[in-house]
């Protein structure tokens, strides 16, 4: 690979990452938009904001999903924990 091809590869890869980032942001917004529905249901069901059993289910699902992938499972779990934190912050707005 020469410098021209390397530069093209770098730019194309960055462009794809930018597109993925836009998709991720939209998915986070969609996911977060469910906070009002979730807290409404939790109130009716007399459930706490934090549900450790649900968090464990999510962690197990993620571990299973990435078990055979070449990715740092703990880092992926951290990302999902951050998403859960964002959701809880949104849910608090409706308490």
C-alpha cells in the first residue's frame, strides 16, 4: 500500500465512523425517549428507579452477545452502564 492508498483508506474509514457515530447518537436518543414510558410503568407497578435484576439480565445478554467476538467485554459493559445512567437521569425528570 502506498501513501495515496493509505490516505484514502484513512479518510474512507473515518467517514464510515462519522456515519456510525450519527447512527449511534440517533439510537441513544430513541432509547432515551422511552424513559417516560418506563418510569410511568414503574410507578404503577411500584418498582424502584434502579432494578438490579434488570441490570444483571442486560449484563448477561451483553456478555453472551460478545463472548465470541474480538472486543473488550468490560468496555462494552461500561458503555451499556452509561446508557442505563442516561436512562435513569431521564426517568428522574418524570418522578
